[in-house]
């Protein structure tokens, strides 16, 4: 199993494991992690292929990534934790909550991926046209030994993540096309969804759809925030909502201590 780089912040409270988005590293969660570590043990993780963690030897999907994080739990002797996943990390978090449920007592998704984007009108037809064009160019390149797809199509039409994926390109293509709806329906732990209203990568509509799929989940939409609502001052806003949710879960579990809002 590929080694996973991680760091620990804080020494008390329920463990929190934070899973970053595609193209990021554990550093993207550093500020939010520092804030949460005042009340909890916080583990920031570099997914295999990102940050300081080596690339997987094979082209993984998010089920493989979830299995790797489960193994990390074993290595760290974490039996039960709060998992926070952003974007790609949210996809993995959903897989874990459904397939490694004993490991997770609470799931927090921040602008998570995992569902197909719903496109209508011009966006729908543009998407279909680009799909057919990419297939044609790949066929043409393989047939005539040209490179039109890489030299012409990718710079003009491919996503930023695809252009920057490098050796992880096959993993990106595999994971970005996954639909985790079935796993989302199987989640039984308390789940909190936090979404930037102006997200263009995983639009807020995806948050509403996940909210309907995941039983008893809660959704908060943050006005004026984008795909990274926890950056800069947003870290304090996100920490406030997350701690409020975790405190509420603690009170529900121990109603006799409703006056005590100490460590989550």
C-alpha cells in the first residue's frame, strides 16, 4: 500500500481527519485545521499522488483511495473519527462513510464532488459537441500518428485539473466520471454539507442533491463563497459552522449535559 504523508495538530478531543481536494495538498487545510485543533486532534493528509505522498502504482478510483485512508486509520490506531472532505476529498469521504462506516462517526463535506453535473441548454449541447470532438481527435491521432488532441484540443477546452494532472491524468479521468449516489444513500452517520454559493466547479445544486440523497444530512450555503470557502477569513466562518454542528451532535448524544459545550 502506498505510504501516506500526514501531520497531526492538537492533542485532545475526537480525531478529525481532513481530506483535501484534487490538485491540492494537506497545506490547503492548514488554517482551518489549526482552528479546529483547539478542540480536537486534527490529522491533515496528503492523498497518494499529491503533496509529499507518492503516486499509486496503479490508476486508482475513489474506492481505492478510501481503502488507503482506512489503512491509514489502522496505522494511526484511529478507531472512530470525524472526516472532513473537500471536493475530491468529499468523494473519498462519501465512499468511506458507506464502505468503512465503522471508522466514521461524523462526515463533513465541503463543496464535495461525486455527482454528475446537470447541464441544460447551450451548456448541454456544448458539452456533447466537445465530447464527440475529443473522441474524433483521439481516433485521428492514433490513426494518422498526429497530436491534435494534446496540442490543440487540451489547451483550448480541457479543464484546469486535466491540463495540470500530469502522471495522474488517468486517475483524474476515472474519478471525475464516478457517480457516488448509491454510496451517498447508504450513509448512516451524521452528515454536514457546507457549500460556497458561487462555486463553478461543484455547483451549489450538487450540494442540494447530496442533501436529498444522504439521510438526515444538513446543508449550509455560504453566500459569496466559491469552491474554496475555507480560504483566508473563510476558515473562521467554516470552523464556526463545523464546531456548531459537532457540538449539536454531542448534545444529542448526551442530553444530560446540554449546559456543557466544552471540547467536541
